[in-house]
């Protein structure tokens, strides 16, 4: 099936990003496709005549479901946000890096000519596993449930003070931690916060969940890689803090009180990333991570 409907997602409040979106739209307009932008961005987009004359507007609630592909211009954070909206419909995402690292992005801003591959079939779709994360009050009452592409992080929020947590795999106690926090990550997220905290770099083709303690006050606390068939539970056993915080992909946050639990397992959803290059994970790892 050919690509007919393409959404362009970026922060149109930033002039440089709006101009980059206009260049992408002008290039794509030479092909037989329709270009869409969220209705929420109408006021900003209409100030850019080059862009406004090309795109159509669609309600934001429909944007991520009605498209054949979403083109995101920005950094990794922008791609992570779009991943949450795209997952239920399975809409593929193509990232164009306008951020600092742009590790998840497929292209740089000066590689727009590569977009022609979308129309001759010279691209692949890579599926990335996600986490299903549930929060329970006192381990019983379900409070919230959401998905994450990178990681679920339990910490003390803005105060740098050690907290107490227990980690279970199914019903078995794995470890008790006194640390700044705990990171539960997908292979995709292994190159993000988990790596910075000393966790392993994991090939995204692997099926697993990595648990990495943050600045643990122990000589024996080390990252652990679990099968993605595991049900992992983290219990807040901290007595001196009123509450902790669970943060998903650095975007969504939930408050955790003493006795609350966070259950993490493999999600039934995946994030579908468009690949135009054949360089693979390790070449990207080398080119991005050695230049930071």
C-alpha cells in the first residue's frame, strides 16, 4: 500500500522548527500525497505562508490514527511523545533530528532528499517493544495504567535523597534497594537514562526488561536483565518520604505513597519506526554516542 496521508509534527512555536517543517512539506508536496498538521497548530502554521498553502488541518485526536505515517521534527523527546499517541493505531513514525542527540531519529535536517524512499518502497518498518506500567494503591487498587517506549523511573523527584524500594519478579523478592531511584527500561531505553546510570547497552532486537539502580548505596546492587515474559513489581517501602514519583519516558508522572506498587511487564503495543538507512543499530550507536 502506498503512502498517501502524512502528518507533520513539530513545535511550530519555534521559528527554526517551523521553517524546517515548511521545507519538508515543500519536498513532499512534489509527490502524490496529502499533508496534515494538527488543528491545534493552525494559528502558528497560518503565519508561515509557505507551509499554510500546502498542509491541511485535522483534529489532534484523529491525527495519529488517520495517517499512513507521522513525520516528527525534533529530538528524542518529541518522538517519545508521538510514540504514546501512535501505539494504539500502530502508525509508523519517521524522526528527523532537530535536537541535540536525536538518537531515535532516522534522519538529520540536511537529508530531506531521503524522503523520496517513502514513495518507491525503499524503507523498512522496525518494531520496538514497549512497557505496560500499572500503579496500585497499597498493592491492590489500580490507580493508573500507561505505556512507555524508553523507561519507567521511580525516584524522589526534585529532591536528591535516597529512597527504599523492593523489587519482585513474579512473587519472588529479587532485591531491596537504598538508592536515588530505580530505572526499568526496554532495550530502546537502554541507551537513555539507564546507560547514564551504568546500565548495559542492549540490542533493540532483544526481548527483555532491564532494571538499573540509580546511585545505589550498596556494593552488590547491579543492573539486572529480565526476560520480557517477567512480571516485575516495585514496592515503595520508604518511610521518611511522604511520596515518591513514577515517571514514564520523562513525560508522564504519577505520585507513589508508602506501600504503593508499580507493576511492569511487556506491553501488547509496539512503536513502529520508519528506517530509510541500512546502517543498523551498532553503526548508529557509534556515530551518535561517540560525538556527544
